[in-house]
C-alpha cells in the first residue's frame, strides 16, 4: 500500500460519459437499490467506468459517477482511493499485469515474475512501459493459491506461471493476441499437478458399480423390514447409529464405524431414487 | 432505564445510553478522540476502551456500545463496566502508543499546544517512552481554505471534521481518502471549503492538524485572558469567549449554550477579530471646510453644541445602528426625548416592524431551541444559512431527525437541506393563506413554524406582508396555547433590543427613511449607523467604531467602543437578553458609547440622569423590566400576532429579496477585516463559477 493520488492534470481527460450500452446497464444497476440509496451503486459504476476508460478511473469519471448517483465528489473520491482495485493512473493499453505477491505465490516464485515485469515493462509498478502498452503492479491475494504463482490481466487469470510463461504471455499480448487463460503448465484447473491420486479406479466411471454398495443392501433390508411391520426389532440399529455417531470404543472400531456408513449410503441412495420417494428439496435448488 | 455498575457505583441510565455516557453519569472519566456528543459515532480512535462484564471478554469501545447491549449476570446482577482496571489501563496505553507512532513530536511549534486533547490524554493515559524506532509517516498538508490551516502529519484520523461538515454544516466537502496508514483528510481536489461554519472544525480537531489560519503563531492559550461575551455579527446572539492578550483581541471561540448556539459559531463570528484592529476611529474628528480634521473631545462636543443650538427638537433625529447595545439605544432615545425630538429609528433597512404591534410581532417566538419541537416549517423571504448560520444548523438538525416538511417562499437558495420551493413573492403567500398543498401540510402539523425573514419585511409593503404572514400563522394553527410558531428572523444584533426600548418614531416622528431623505432633519445623531445613505444637508454626528460609510458621511465623528470593548446588553432574535462583557479597551481616545452620550448630553444642556453604567441600567430596567432578566427569554404575548392577523394591507407583487447578500461583509467590523474580505472574494468567485 502506498499513498494513492489522482493522475496529474495533464493526463486527465476532458470529460467522461458512459456509452449508451453502459448507461443502460448503469441505470439497471442503480435500480437494484431502493430509492434514496442509489449511492450503493457507486462501486459497480466506478468499475464499469474503469473498464470503459481502458482500465483506469479518471477525475471526470468520478465526478460523472457522483453526479449520476447524487453524491458529493469527495464521497466518490474517498471510495476510488480506498479500493486498490480502482486504478487512478493510466494503465497499459494492451495489458495491466497484476502479479500476486501474497505468501503462496511469493513462495512459488512471484518475485521472479516481478523481475520479468521490471525488466520488460518498467522498473517501478504503476508506470507505463515505454510504448505505453503495458504496466504492472503487485497485488494482494487474488484467490488462486492452489495455482500459484499467478497474474491477473483485466478479468482473466494466468496461473502456474514460470518466468518463461510470463514472457510468452507478454509476447502474445504484445502481438495483440489473447493468450489462453488458466494454468499454463497443462494442468486441468486446480487438479493435482502430480496427476490424480484418489478415485482412480476405472470402474467408478463405467457404471458397473451402480447399486453395488454394501450399505445399500443393508438399507434395502431395513426398508423392507419396516414395510413388513417388524420395525422395532430391526430398525433401531442403523437409526440410532446414524443419529448419534459417538466416539467408537478403540478396541473394536470396525463394527461401530459401519452403521453410519450404511446410513450415509442410504441417504445417497434415497437421492437417486427420488422419483419414487418424496424427499426434501436440496437447499437452494428446485424440487422437481 | 437500565441499571449498570460502573467502578462499583450503581447507576440507572436509559438503556439507549452508550457505555461512555453511562460512565460519565457515574462520574468516571473516559478519554476519547473521535467521539463527540453532537456528531455520529465513528468508534475509530479506540481511546475510550473499557472492560465489561456481561459483554464480550475484551476491551470494548464504550462510545459504540449501548447499555442494553450488555447482559445481566447469572443471578440478574446488573452488568459491570470497569474503567480503572489493569486491562483498561493497558488498553489505553496501547492505543495511545499506536496513536503516537505517527504523531510528530512538534508540540513546541504546534498551535494546538496547551489546549490539545492528544497532549493532555498522552499525559494522563499514555506511557512515558516510545518503543518505536522506525521512521514516522509524513503527510502532505492540504489547502482547504483561508480559514483553516492544516498540518496533516499531526492528524490521528478521528474524522470529527468530516462528520461535522457532512452532518452539522450540511456540505459534503471534507473526506478521508486512501486507507489504513495512508488515510488522509482533504477536500475534493483541495478546493476551499464553502461552509459558513467551517471554523468549528478547528475546535473539533483533537490535535493540531486543523488550526485557525488567521490565529496561526499569534499566541499561546495560557497567555490569553478569557472573557465570556456575546456575538453581534448576526441576531442569533451566539455565546462566545473572547481571548485577549493585553489590549488585543487574539481570537473568538464559541461558548456552550444549548438554547442558542449549542457549541457552534459562524465563521463571521469567529474570524472577525482582525477587523477590530483596522480602520478604527481612535479620536474625534470634526469636518472643517469639507474635510474631516482630528479634534479633541471638547472641540468635537463644542462643534455639536454650536450646531444643535437653535435647532428645533423636531429637526433633530437619531439612528440606532445594527451593533448598538440596548443601553446606548436607551441613552440616545432619552437624549433625543429630552431635546424634544420623537425622530428616532433603529430600522435602517426600512423594515416594517413596530413595537406598537406587540412584542410577539417582531421576535422569534418559538425560540431557537424550539425549532427542534417544530414539525413543519415555512420560510418566507429569508436565507437563514446566510442570515443566521448557526440557527440554520439547528433547522438542519431538526430536518435530519426526520418528518420535517420545509417550504420556502422567496429566493431559491441552498440551505443545506432540501425544501419545497413554493414561489418567489407575496402572491404565493396569499395563496398559502387560502389553499395550497403546503398550507395543508402546515395545518396538519402540531407545531408549525412560520419563519419570516427581513427580506420580506424590509420593503414598502412590509407591514402588509407581516400581517399576511400572521394571518397565515393563525390560519394554520401556528399560534395556540403552548406554541407560538410565528418567528421573525432578524439580521441585526441590536434590532430586537432597540425595538424593545422603543427606538422607533414617536408621535409625528420621522422614520429612518424620512430622516435620511433630503430635508429630513437638520441634525442627525447616527449611533453606528453604517447601512444607510444619509442625504446631504443634515449635520451628521456619527458615534461609532470604524471608518465606514457612516463615518465618511459624518460632520463630527465621536469614536466609540466595539462590542468586545464594552459591557452591554444585547437581545437576540428570540428576545433573549444577554450581556456582552468587556474583553479589551477601546483604542486611543475612544470611549464607551453610553459614556459619550452622557457627556454629550451635558454639553447640550440636557444632562442624562445617570453617571454610571449601573445607574443607566437601573433606569433601563425600571422602564423595561424584562431586560433585567439576563439569559432569559420573556415569552411574548401571542395576542399580538392574532391582532396582527386582523390587520389589512395589500402586498405588491415584487418577489422577496434576501436580506443578506454578502455574508462576510454585513457590518463595519466585517468590512474592515482582511480575513472576511478574502472569504468574500472566494465566495463570489465560487458564485461566478457556479453561474457559468
């Protein structure tokens, strides 16, 4: 963090106005808030203004957004300077590289990425490269720690980077291309980089295991027994175990562990047999 | 009410009290920086930490926790707050250490030194050493106007100034930009603040970050003699403290009076003091051959006596200016009466107010504090923000509390709160008496307030407008038992007092306009009358303080004492009688005005029957007993308003004009002040920019 100031006057544009499309979007965004609370829309509007203006918020843009929301300019200024996500200086035309420098990325080599930025863009963050195409900054955690180190450009993240990868990405941006986003080391999202270590059995995926669970068989027995009116005798065992899985006696872990497993599987089974049984709808979802 | 135990003392306080208020009720002192009784709660300085039992087991910010937030003990014991426990002591020391990490140690060159909250509290609650060896943060100073000097490195980010300007002054100009260690207080693009109450942020600032620019490096608080007095810049009668060093007024600060100004004063009140030192009349002058020549008191008196001799009583007149005390007005009236003249007037602006209509017809009947009880407001021909800034803050406070419809008839002005604009002139007012949605709003209100400004009354048809306003007040039920919502807002500090002692033309007397017209009177005694042009012809004796318009027109100038240099009574717009005390002495040969009038009466052979101020006051109180009740508002008989409502008159159609156009230049002292001139230039450039 450092003191954040508006760009010097000579850099500031004369004026700012939303495009028709953004204006329509902004009106919708404002309408989300109750009357008299329009000021709540200031952050999305400022962000949209930043996107429209090529990645930074100018002083006229702040006034424009303030006028739109009936806010004093100082109130917009406070917000724009508070959130580091708002750029107050012009950024690179082609890319503004945000290198994550928080612990996981730092341990995995973010400093090397920053060296690349310093070499290729500018020795200091928030400065434009000589041709004005690039700029860079160090940011706090962007939330892809599994794929550290990473950079963010506009709305995309580029993960699992080596300095060479970053060079390639910068080259691609320089050519005006859009490099492939996501992990750069061939890994699928945040899957283990060493390959899958669990659930590797092929039968899990070919359908041959469906209905083969041991717990499932037990549950079916219990259901059948209840239907036959023998409930008190047979049912308590799984039900009690499911309701209160206490710390099992250390001497004999296996039998105590089994009933909850049965219950869990029974629940899973109930889900798959939904059409025939009334079940509570999953939270937040639609009951069919 | 809830019971709570503070340091073994059980107190019963309202449940919505904060712990800080509850602790104060129990007599425990809680240090604080960001908390202020009249501002919203921020809870960001953490200095007010206390230990609680019945709440979270950690130090709690007592300003931001209510008594009702605490649970009783297991057996129903009241919750316990500890303000002297080891935990609290350690917490305060810790907070103080954090605050001082970045605070410069420049107390010896800081203007706040000696009256600094941080200094005092560091002494009381801090530790004596610092463990901090790193570099301190430095912050660029900001320009926020000609009145407030900034030293932003000293700022501890309490945000009192931001909350004051936004909430009380009603202008969102100051803000806190950046965050964390880099948070800085500034205005948008470092523009000068436009509020007329901005000087108060220097009082609110608990450190030396915001100080008074005109006072910078002038004096130390312990060198100053403090005199409690009353302000005369407007008719609010703000309570002030005048700080003097030797003969010089060094600064003016507000004094707490919940009924008048709470603890705010306007910038004109606060920064006027440099005008007390310039353009002063420090010796008598006599016009010889068209030019004013310095003279001695006997020469000046002789010149007056020579002129007055042989002039008939009804050819002599007197004007009472806007800054005159009641004693002076009374003395001048007595003097003129003894010379057989009924020509006296205090209404330089020609306002159509008359004591004959009853006192209720010219005072702010609901009282200033009463604004908070009102539930609807109609403003007629007034711009209270400029005519009475502190009173306007009170209206804003009431508006912030909610359910307060406000209508305005007159000029379209920014009052810092929204209002329904009803119209520009008397036509709208006439409509309101009959129908109109806002009339219905007023009728529906329990305690409607009708505020009439001088702009509506200082015109030829002023009497008709006053009657119309009274009729409106009566028709909407603003005048009833226990509530008189008929409020006349004055702009001149001396006006109500002068009206109280009857400084208006007697039988066959001439009013201010008639006296100052060509051929009006032969000899005119102008007691600080600077707001009126006196036509050539009359022999003008000017008794005043500054070389302003009145002195330029004068044939004899008698130097008087300004409001900080004499003891005198002022009656504010609500009819509150207040005493101004002498804080300094008049310059040179200038004397207190009542004494000058007394001496003059002797020379004129009409010796006034008092030799001391006490005798003068005794005579005054005998004639007008209510003036003896200092700091008291004598409720006026509402029958006056009801009688007034019956009066007729046809108003003209011209729109109302504001009584105060140049807020910073309304009186001779202000016009002599360089600070006020700068503020005025700034305000007019802002106005020009807004007009573009």
